[in-house]
C-alpha cells in the first residue's frame, strides 16, 4: 500500500510517498519513524474518503492520529481492518 504525509501542497505531500504492508502494525511503524509520537495502535484510525483522487488514482483513505489530526493518506484500506 502507498502512504503519503499530509503537507501544505499536493506536490509536497506526494514527495513523501512510501510503500508499506497494508497492516496496522506497518502503518504505526511508518508514522512513528516519521517523527510522530504515536505509541499505541488505538491512537491511529484509517477512514475511507469515499472517492477516488483524480490526481493519482488512489482509493483515498485518510490516516488520523488521536490528539494530532490528519497524518496523511493511503491508496487503500488496511487488510487487518483497523
């Protein structure tokens, strides 16, 4: 799965795209290694935006971090449903 951080502009955001396994554990690792202070699985939520982004073709899902807000976006859901 592809993940990108939320930045001020689309090009800046797309410059952060990385590939991870579509699991909650891999997502949590990607977030923590990028400098966010997330330590618990229940601090991270992934929700479908119910639209395909015409700029990149992603079935866009927003990644939310409790107490922080939007971390970024993925191109699909997590396979473990968290």
